C-alpha cells in the first residue's frame, strides 16, 4: 500500500471512529438542590414569558406527617422570585402531578388532596403570573379519581387525563373558570389509564394504556383525539408498542407525534412514532430507565422529561441502569448524539431526571429527584449546544423551601 493510500485509509478510520463517538454534553451553567430535611418531589416545569420558569413541588414540612404543595417561580439564573402554597387541605396529603401555562401566562396546576384511602380528590388550581390565586376547584363528586397531567390549549380550555382506582379512564376539558366543558369516563371493562395529553390539531390528543385482562400488564396503547369542546374525533385502543405504559407525548406537526413509554418488566424507556391519525409507525428501545421508586404515591410516576429540539431531535430524561440521573440527546431517528450523566451523590442511593425543558435561548433546564429516606430535588441548567461557559462562572445554589403560608 503506498503512502497516499495509507494516509487516506487512516483518515477514513479517524472519521469513522469520530462519527461513532457521541459528542460531549453541554456545560453546566448553574445547579442547585433543595434544603435537606424537607422530603420533596418535583412535578411540571414550564418556561415563563420573562425567561424564567415555574415548577410544582410536593414536600413534607419538618416535624409533620402530612404533605404540602407549592408552585415555585425562578429566574432564568435560578434565583427565587416567589413561592406559593396551593394546598386546600393544610393538614392532609397534597400531591402535585403537573403544571402548565396558558396563552395569557396563567399557571395551571393539577394535584390531589387526600385524607385517607377514601378521601382522595383531584384539585385544579390556576395562578396569575405573579403567583396570586386566580381560581381553585376540588372535584368531590367522583370516587377516588386522579388527574395525571394538565395542558392548556385553544379557546381558553384546559385538558385533563386521568383514571379511577377501578380501571376507568378519564378524559376531560375545563374552561378558564375551571367549569367542566366535557368529561368522559371510559369503559370500565378495559382497565384504562390516561397519563398524557397534548394540544393537537386545534384540539387535544390523550394517550394512555389499557389492560383488557385485568392482570396488571398493559396490553395496548390507547389514543383519543377531541376538539376543544370534547367532541371525540378518534379513539384507538389497538396501538403498539404492547406491554408498555405510555408516559409522555410530543407533537411533530405534519409527521404526526412521538411518545415515550416504559416497559412493565424492566422500567426501560421506549421512544415510538405515530402518524397524524395515531397509527403506529416504529419504535426504538432506549438505554435509559424510569426510576423504580415513586415518591408519595407508588405507581403514579409520570415521565415529563421529553421535548423536541429545533433540528427535529429529542431530549429524554430518566436514569441509568446504576440509578444515576441521565439526559439523552437524540436525533430525529432516535440515535444518540450525547448523554449527560449526573455524578452519584454520597448522601443518596439514586437520582433521576423527572422533567426537561428546552428554553427559548437554547439552554436546557433539568429538574429531578435525589432518592434517600429523605428525598431532595435538584435543578441543573445546561448551556445551549455549542455555547462555551467558563468553568469559573458555574454557580452552585440552594433552594430554600418556604414553610410559611404568607
């Protein structure tokens, strides 16, 4: 082999190796954790019009046995703007499941209030952008339902998926006064659970799973599409992948939508693609997992760590197989571009990413949980892809949870 051919072959090998090695994740800009001693769990993460963001936090006040619920607003730099406690029952179980923002900047929260096994009721709360209460409604006329997610859409409506304890799925819509526009309870014979909803084609798309045999292994993925008034445009109970629980969805426009589900037998995450009319196209198994421990309400964990990138790729969060929080950056085909893995913390036996958000400036906001006998919440902001941050500028913060009611 002559010198030129050897040189050319070496270049090809270098390019092949470089193409097979994922890029490094963006740098950390700032990171923080909640003050220890207040057992807590985050839910929901949404950017606000001023460049900050809000999230929900379920937590246990010190020296108590009950759970409190707060919505927290931070600046884009991680500084606290306000904290608002929203629980209607100050000495019971209060659990936040999800939050969203509507087109007016109003914050919507779905939560659960509990005073025991038979006293669980869904709660919908709306806050103004400064944290003041706009409205709150406790749904007390149904037996033990749970609303798993919340999304604000067109015509000042808000969509809610959920389930009853006895295998009936819930799909609903309320207006901006939290008055019921539409509510449908789905066939009890199929053990249906709706976990996710997204604004879709000027209406809503609900996603979940059902088990026709009542053996606690989901047989099929289910989708229901409605307009903003609740007229059902499509319902399909036969979609793949089977034996998984759908957790989260994202709209892909003309290409349909994508969903993340979790395998029942392994907690492994699966990324699936569907056409606009909710017909299954393909899926890939991810080297990423859901954390097996759900804080406060076992089995109620809903994965919100899934969002689109401007190039058609995805950010998906979860945990590694050795219980460390991970964030995957994938291209549009599901191939890995880079992976961020959180270092193991000596005071905790595990961690997981629970929500991820692509900010309008291209930076990436992560929120997740550190697991121990007393759990904590962490927040990490990563730089935009290609952005360089001097290491001396990385900030370490502590989020102090306000236990006062004022």
